[in-house]
């Protein structure tokens, strides 16, 4: 129980700092004014990575390393699925460049 409370307290101190990063990325997104918002995609990937890592480590702290591994694997799969549009876009660009 102490681990969960300490983790939540640390997270509550760190989250306000994250607001600065999000606002900076939002300004960059507005400056780029691209058709597809890569900044939103980056934020989603970062959020999934941190949440799955946090959940996996929390499970390991409770002695459930197998569940923690599954949570992290699930996070990696979600990141892959979310980033598929970027991967296909890059492959399309490479296809156009190839003779």
C-alpha cells in the first residue's frame, strides 16, 4: 500500500510539469499546421508508454511480474497500432521516390 501511495504522490508532483511540455508541443503543432497532426500522435504514444510502464512496474512491485509483462506488451502493441498511419505514410513516400 505504501508503494501505491508514494507512486501517486510522486505522479501528482510531476504531472503539472508535464503541462509545460504539452503546451510547447501544442505551439509547435500550430506552427507546423500540417494536415495530419503528428504532435497528437506523439503525445498518445508517450502517454501509452508511460502508463503501461507504470502499470507494469506496479504489478511487479506486488509480485505479479507476469501480469506486468503482459501490460507492457499490451502497451507496445497499442503504440504500434497508433503509429501505423505514420509508418504507412513513410512507406508511401518511399514508394514514390523509388523508380
